[in-house]
C-alpha cells in the first residue's frame, strides 16, 4: 500500500499526518497561518522535508477557506446521471467568483421542500494550483474534500451508525464547523462559522443553540448528542453542561490524536461525489505503473535481443563456413531490433500524449451533449459532422448527415432526432430544422428531383 500524506487545511490552520496504512509515521503542524497559495507552497516544502515524505506518495486533503462555498440546492428525484447534468448548470449559477468553477456535491436528507444536494464550489484555477503545487513535490493528489465529508464519516465511528440525530462541532482557531447528521453519517445540514472563538464557551453554546433550534423548526428533529471536537473541547463541555438543547453533551476523543482530521481524511475512499480532484489526476499512479511495466518488458526483450546478437557473433567466429546462414540470422535480428526501436518510440509518444491530456481542461458541455446525442440518433440515420460549443450558459450545436434514399422515411428519422433533442433533460431549441431543404419537395410531389442519399443540416442550442 502506498504511503499517503493527509492534510487538514481550515481557514489558515494547517495540520498534516503521514500515514502508512493505519500507521502514523509522523505529524506536522504549520507554525504560522497558511492562507495564500504561495504560503501553501512553502508549507508543503516544509512538511515534505520534516516528515521525509517519499516521492510518489499520495495526498488527501480536507479543505475549508473563503474560496470554497456550500450552497444548498433543492432537486427533484432523478438518476445520478441526470442529476449531475442539472448540477453542472447550477454550479455556474451559484458561484460567487469570476472564472470557471470546480464543483462536487453531497446528497442530504430530504427536507420539507423535498430532496436536497449540498454543492461544493471553488475557483477551478485555485483547485488546479493546489494540485500543481503538490505534484511539484512529487505528491499525487487522490482526494480533496470539504471538512464535512470527513466529519460525516467520523461520526459513524462515534455513534455506531444509529438512527438518532447528532450535532458535531469541530473547533478550530479561526472557524467553527457545525454539522447535523444522522448517526449513519448522512448529512442534514452544515454551518461554517468563520470566527476567532478564542475559548469562549458562551459563543459555542450560542451557536449550538441556534443550530438545534433551526433543526427543530425546519426539519422537525431533536438533537440526541452534542459532540465537541478540537482544542479546548473538554473545557467547553464542562462550562456549557446541560444548558443546550441536546439530550447529552460528549467530548469527541479525536482531539487527543496528532493531526486528527488529517489522519481521518486518509481513510476515505477516492470515489466520492464530494471529491474535487479530477478522475484523470487520480489515475496518474496507475498509468505510471502500466508504463513502467511496459518499459520493463521492452527492456527484457532488448536484453534478449542483445544476447541473440552476441550468440550470433560467437557463431560467426566459430563457424566461418556457415557465413551465409549466419548473415541471414543477423538480418532477422536487425529487423527485430528495428521493430523494438519502433515500439519504444511508440511508447514514448503515448506517454507524451498522456502528459498533454492530463494538462487539458476538457469542457464539460460537449461531453454531456454527445453522451445524450448517442441515445437519441435513430439507427438508419448517419451523422457525418457534429459541432457543439460549451461556452457560457448556451450550447449552440450543428448536425449534418444523411437520411437514406426514401424521402418519407428520411423525414420521419429527422423528426425523431429533433424530438429526442428537444425532450428533457437536454430540452434543446431547434433553429434550423434538418429536413427543411427537401421537405418542401416531398410535399409538392417532386421527390424524384432530390439527390440521393438525402442530406440534412440541423442547428439549435441548449440552455
């Protein structure tokens, strides 16, 4: 199992844990606040040096700062594929910053208004900068999740997965993270309170009371246990006692561990809907392993070839009379060498293309449109050219193709294609109907003059 560096970075407070499976190899706390990306770069340099982090280690991070927000979105019941199409559009509407958004999501328990999703939004440029800094120090990012994801998984271990509702308050120097969830870790709602609480138990009690009241009014639930975690949790628990609207108050023992939340994030799976690290970045270690295996096989083949060449040279020395036969064998060996060189060059070219692909920021809109298009194109319809643009909130597209030789059947095929595009979830608007160029000739009974096969051009846009 690869070693992994866990990072908990919350409003400038940064703690790290270097893990080998469940074994803690070392912990590190940033001596000064880390707010900006250049400060994060220096912190990663220092932690890699202090904990002697191996090159190629994985990296998992729980992250909260002013750059990330968690808007709540009401959604109807739908499949995950359709839900992500809706969230793709909502992410662009909900963001409060300029530029493209990097987004992930967490499903919450249903409320009185229906099902809900917690969107996690941050600038894509900031997300990419964090990934790039980690890679500069030979770390492979595999997950970057909001702190609430780690807290939810941790809560399951505290409660045993019961069906009561719990409030977990995580205390940091510059923030209180308050989560209300069921004992199985399913989130009800979340509050990020950026404040220097400074050991003020009264402030913690006030925010806990507000949270419990909101849970009662909006969701009709009562808090069974209030859990306090972090520095000063024991003192706060002693002072607030039974003055909060919860059946009991407990201190989370996680506060006694070194870099506790950083340890917890290393135990999460990578395939989470809340993970902000792109899938192609997570797969880089696997691609490198495959490439190394391929190069190893080629190296073995090359050694075998060299051994063959040496054997042939010895045969030439010992059997001069078989010169023609040996020359033929040498020719075969040279062809093998040339073939191996071509294979090695092909592998190098493939590695170069993979590196270029990993640096691309592929637009999401064309991929979603093409995935939907593949499900609505009739079998007898042939698409020859597809163009789609994913800039902004409008996705203009153009389709060109052939509809067979029978005008009536071709008209039916094009109409079926248009119906598939205008129906939900894509709900496209058609600006140029596909069969417009030859539909008039069919209606006038002059179909014989049409060229075969019948071509069509269809244009429209998705909003």
